[in-house]
C-alpha cells in the first residue's frame, strides 16, 4: 500500500504544480493583455507622488519665506522688500499684517484698503476699526454687540434714552459685554 500511497502523493503534487503553472500562464496572458493599463496606472501613481512632493516642497518654501519676511517686518516695519516678499508668498498673512499696523497707527486710508479683502474676517475687522476711529458705528458680523453698545452710547449722549435701551436690549445676557450694557442701562435711568 505504501507504493500506491506514494503514487497518489506524486499525482496530487503534480496536479498542484500543474495548477500553479496554469495560473502563472493565465497571469502572464492577463499581463500581456493589460500591460499598457498596468504600466499606465504605475506611471500615474508615480507622477502623482512626484507632483505632490514637489508641490509640498514649494509650499513649504513659500511659508518659510513669508515667516522670515514677517520676522523682518517685526524688527523693521519700514522694510518694503520684506513686505513685498510677504505679499508674494502669503497674501493672507500680508493682509493681517497690514491690518494690524494700520490699526496700531490708526491709518484710516490703509484700513479702508484692507476693508475690501477677500478674507471676510479681515474686511469686517477693518470696517469696524475705521468706524471706531471715526466714531461712527458700522454694521459688523464679528462685533455686533459692541456696535449695539456704541450705538446705545451715542443715543445716550444725544438724549434719546428709549433708543438706547432698545439697542442695549439686543445684547445677550450671556455676553461678556452684558455688564457694560447693564451699566449703560443704569445711566439711562439716571438720565431721566
């Protein structure tokens, strides 16, 4: 029986090897059929990796140049070369810098220039700052309650206590400005 078992074993081994060879031939025929697609996919993946890596390196280089320019501007705000490097490499940071410098010096002309920014936050902050410098309340999404407080103050100075109270009523009780609103509301009572 051992010879029969050995023959059976050899037959199963040969049939297993035969199946491996058969699948290798199938794989080879599939490769020949789709060789262009396979190499195209490999090439596309490689190209994507190279472009992504290159773009990341360029972006990092721009950020480093912008950061260096900002550090230079902090030491010397009049450095026009650093300002142009900052504008070229990071326009958003350039707008923030222009806004901060203009707000510090109360330069209405520069603030008005930044108020047309594509960045809604910078535009809103600069419009509000111009209004605050000129002592004219303006609509603001960021400083809504502060605008109400300023408008109420202007109404109190004008002697219209009812309008002042209505503006102060618009300030939320949970707001950090609610204490100031209550103080102003008390001054409306005193004004009667």
